C-alpha cells in the first residue's frame, strides 16, 4: 500500500503520522455527493 499520511494520533493505525492499516475505507459524511474532503470520513479509524 502507498504511504498514507494521517494526523489523527488517537487512531491505533497511526504510526509516526502514517497510516499502517491493512486497508482503508473512506465513506461520505452524510448524504449526497462529496465535493470536498470535509464531506468524507475515514471508516478505518479505531481508537488506541
């Protein structure tokens, strides 16, 4: 998997500001079409 930056230090997959999850799932944050990153969310997030 390519390097994926992540600044969410509370996530168990974060290691030195890089995501080390085996896969990443990103969904819309609400309904409708996303037109910017604020309208998306990372479903891979897990609390440390």
